[in-house]
C-alpha cells in the first residue's frame, strides 16, 4: 500500500499543478523557511551531541560553539 501511495503521489500532484500552478513569488518564502528549519535542526543536533557530557572541556565547548558558528 505504501509503495502504491509513493508511486501515485507525483502523478496526482502533477494533475493538480495543471489546474493551479504554483506561484513563483512564494518560492523565496519557502526557501527561507527551509533554511530556518535546517539551521534549527543543526543547533538541536549539536546540543544533543554535547548533552551527554557532564562537564564541558574547552575542546568540547570550542567544538560545539565553532560548529554552530560555522553552520550559521
């Protein structure tokens, strides 16, 4: 059933897109939201990685803050 849904979805979406094509002015907003979601997930991943340590060594803190800075 899941495979049938996966294969049928592009066909059904294409039929809907012919009736109501997407507006190009909404694409920058969608890209911006996508970037915000990715940045948030990166911060969560770094914090979950450092969460298991009881104390922050200078190397661990530098790695965590450096990676967040690099991602931003």
